[in-house]
C-alpha cells in the first residue's frame, strides 16, 4: 500500500461520519445566555430536549445583565434574566419577556441548638437585623417569638451576596416591601449598599460564611439550601402566619401571582395568602419581537424548546427544587408568543405546538 | 550497477546577505514591539473612555467618594473605599511578607547547606506558580476560620483593650472575612516574589566585599547588615515594590476573604473591599452603557494608574546598577 492510498483511506475514515451524518442532521441548535440561577433546570431540559424535541440548546450562564446585553445586541437566540425588565425597557429593546419557572429565597442561620424550620422571624426583626441594629440573638423581640426554643446569647452577623445576583434582587425587593426605610435607603437591585454585614461570593460563599460563624444569618436560594441541608427559618407572611419554606408555600405563591400583566412579570413578593412564602420570584426569558430574517428560525426553535419544556419538564424542575408554573400560565405564554413575535414580513412565528 | 560520478557543487556568485529578508524580519520585529505599545495604549484609552461618563458625572470626587450605590434610580459611585482597601490590604501584606522573605533570602544565601539551596529555591518558585484561586479557596476554608476562632475570638477582647492601638482590633464583624485575613493571604501570595528577588540581589554582592568583612572579624549578621543590605538596599526595595504591584491587582483570592463591604475598615477585623473585587463582583451583572458599568471602568482605570506607578517605581529602583 503506497502513501497516497493510505492518505485516501484515512481521509475517508475521517469523512465517513460527516457523510453518514445527514440522516440525523435535522437537529436544530439554539443559543441562549444569561441568568445563572435557572442554569441547572435549563441544562436538564436541554439534555432531555435533545432527544425529545430534537433541539440542542447551548446555554451560557453569564449573569442576567450579560443576558440582557447579549439579546439586546441580538448575538444569541434568547436571553435569560432573574430581574424582569419593565414594559418600557422591553419596548425600547424590542423584546418579549416570559417566565419559565419560579424559585424562592430563604434565610439560613447558624444558631447552636436551633433546628431546621424552628426559628420564627417577623418582617420587623428581619429589617432590624439587616440594618445592623439588632446585635444579639437573645434580644427580647426574638426570644418572645421563640419561647419554645433556647436561643443562645451570641452576636448577630449578617451575610449577603457580594456578587450582583438575582437572589439579591429578590431579597432586597422583599426588604424594600416590608420596610419603608429600606425602600428609601438601600433600595432594591441586583447589588445594593448594605448597611451592615459581610459579603460573600455566590450561594456557596454565603452558606459557607453562615456555617463558619456562630450567630450568622444570610439569604440563599432555596434549591441551594435544600441540597446542602442548611438550617432555614420560618418567616411571618403578609397574612400574619408563620410559614415554613416548603414546597406547598412556594406553590401557593406561584398560584397567587397574576401572570396576565403586560410584561408577564407580576409582583410575586410578599403576596397576600394564608400560607404563601413571601420571597418567591420568577426567572424570565427574553426573545426579540422583531428577529431579523436569519434569526427567525432560532426564535421559532427557542419557542419550540420552551413549549416542549413546559409540556414535559415540570417534573424535572420540581426535582431540582424549582417551582413549575401552572398549565394555564403555560397556555397564556403560548398565546402571547403568537401575538408578540413577528418575522420581518409581519407574520407570527409561533403557530402552535405542532407546527 | 552504473557508475556514478560525484560532482562538486557549482560555484556561483555568493548570495548577498539577504536584503529583502532582513528588511521583512526587521519590520516584523518592529511590528511586534510596536504592537505591545499600541495594545497598552489601547487598553488605557478603552478604560478611560469607558469610565468617562462616571468621571464626568462625579468629577474628581469620584476618587475619594465613599458611597457605592448601584441601585437603579439612586446611583452614586465613589472609589474611595475600594482604593483605600486596595492600598491598606497591599501595604499590610508587604508588612507581613517582607520579614519572612528576608529570612528566606538570608537563609538561602548565607546559612543554607549547599544541598538544600536548590530544592528550597525551587520550592519557592513553585509557590509563585500556584493559581490565585487556589489561594482564595485555601484562604476561605483555612485562614478565615483560623483568624476567626484562634485570633479574633481568642484574643480579640484583650487586643482591643490595649491603650492607643486597641481600636485596630475592635470589631463587631465576627465572620472572619476581613482586612486581616485578606492581608495574610496576600502576604503568602507575594512572599515568593519578594524572596526570589531578594535572594537574587543578595547573590549579586561581589564575594570579595563579604570576604573582606569576614577577614576583619565580622559576624554573619554584621556582614548582612553592614555589607549586603547597604549594597543591595535599592534593589531590595524594588523587589518589594514588585510584590506590592502584584498585591494591588490580586482579585479572586482577595474577593474570597475580604468580606466585600463598601465600608472603610477602622479595624483589622473589619470587612472592606478592593478595586479588583468590586469589578469582579459587579461587572457580569452590569448593563452595558449603564452608569454602573462606567464607574467600574473608571475604577479599573484608577487601578491601572496606581499599578503603573508602583511598577514604574520598582523598575526604576531595580535598574542595572553598573553603567
């Protein structure tokens, strides 16, 4: 065998998969970028949709701000954000927004002798703690609420997320809701001017800080708290009941929210309802309302992907401690897709699940 | 089998040392050299232009302003706390690192047995190659709990009771992530750089000077303080500045352990922040074109300027002594 035929043989060996591939090549690829909070569930959906819907998703969790920047520049098929955009911001950027799943934020504490879901806190106490004005755990206001447990006499240390994050957005929105002073002072956002405490990086940083510091309190995503078996607290909700951070309380919050608002991002913080967990927030997808001709296919496939995920992915979302939306909400989102997203000829891109 | 004759290679005009090739090579080398300058200039200009809206909005006050409020609608940015945090953490790191680095260099050049010099020198260089994120993790899981439990909880109250300097140790922050932890981690990170520079400059002292001193009956310590240090003084300071330059820009390791709070640290155990940490924490979530992003560019520019001066000073001090 001479050199040339060897070359030819190896070339065909390399090319063979490429020649055989067209049979499977119908798989569409979409790209998305943004929030890191929903990344686990999007990854799980992507793995399943590869088979189920024949769509391959390439999702980069670069942060909500990055996701908004990328979809505004139209460099990806969809952007993802935890902090929803307002209707004005959406109009300005020609974007359409819809929720995918919900998550919740919980408080974790390190008090020797205090068990999970035992400690009860009221909005007033939480505000005082995060302003740095409540300095010891055996403060009469806390002891009075928790007669049944022994609260040690140690100093209070506050932990917060130092990196800008959707978790901070949710938590500071809650603080701004329960305290007028917080609303006009530090305010709410993905990162704020904290009056007291220590910043740590990510959920793991905050939970590590709390675990290492007796007397520490910090907020983390519920999914993270559950997986890592952190000690979480009860909080008194708007209805005046102490609720535990468990699935029923989160689902109650998802059911109470009114998803029909124009930007599909209703107020989900501190809702009224007997057993509603007060800090439950949606995470959102941004699609262009006027995709250019060669992005139309990407937009359609993005909608096909989330349509498939809404029909088949709720179980996977629950398993990852996210809160799936109701099927009525899913139907509403599909209807809005048809109304809002048009190709350059002005025709609706979304024409139903079977298109 | 045929007979082959071996022919002498043809003798022709000798090729002139390639005119064209030389020119191309020269142009490429010049291009490569010029590219570095252009790149450096472009980075400075990009940072400055990116930060311009923040500089315009807040003026010179941006440099010493202590408020950092990225909340939409009430944005206000000042780099004062992060500049101060960057400088204090780096200077403290130098204070912790220099004595140890001096000890290492002294041991390696004067005391160490010959067989130990090579492995120890290599170990110090390896320490310099550890990625900073590793130091960050180690700092968060080992140094922070140690500072919290064995220093702050153990002696904090006694230290705070010392007259005059007690306030340096008095803190209501019990999380362990603090200016002190950050300085310790930074000190360990820059230690190999300072130690390696010191060893190299100590080695450069002409043996005849040292031998003369020994001949006069000087002890090792007297040779060190009377001959080696005066001879290398300026280069040692240059090496320290090199370490300072690295400490100023360190990001991840510091971010893990400093506490990231935009408050001026009045005590070693208070948490504060640095320029590099603020950028690392907030850049991914800042919207393009927002004032927040501009302020992040602006503090990046300030960090660049500070590092530039420190490095320029170190180069100047470390310049070859023999002309």
